[in-house]
């Protein structure tokens, strides 16, 4: 079984494309189309990394990231994957604790390289607070 990646994005096409790309690269994936579902899936799926959109209805990706950091002692690394590419947006994401901030669209190679790097950065398993 491959490493597990949770994808949280409100755009179905993005969810499916990312899931397919990661599955073909040997990763197991789970998808959530909103932040609340994504947070619930963390305990169930126990991902090794998370790919998270910023602009989502009801709860922004930054809010989701902050919640993940509050709920888990050693949360998985979070890669923000967003269409928002201003410097201020990137700074906000990194200050919130993202591992990396990728601006859509991104090449398949860059995505896989970033996921591999995120997985290598994680020293121990997920634990709930």
C-alpha cells in the first residue's frame, strides 16, 4: 500500500485530476469537497500528507489548516494548492503552517516532487490532541 494523500478542494474536476495523478504515481487518495468533510476524514483515513485548496465556501483552506493544527499533535504536512497567487496569499499560507504553497495550475512533475518532499519531512505518525 502506498502513502496516503488527502485532497480537499471544492472543485470536483480538480479533485478528480489530482486523485488520478497521485494514484497513477502509486499513492492512495481520499477526496473531500469541503473543509468539514476533509477534517473528519483525517482521523478515518490517516493521511501522510494533505493537499488543500484555499478558496472554498463556508470554511477557507486557512481555517481548515488552523483547525488541523489544533486537533492533531503531529498533523500531516499540508500543501496549499490554490489559484490565489499573490505574495500576500502565499505568506498567509506559509505563516499558517503550510509545508508549501503551490499556485494552480502546476505541472505534474512539480506536484509529485512537492508531495514527495512533504512526505519526507514528516518524522512520526498522526496523533489526535
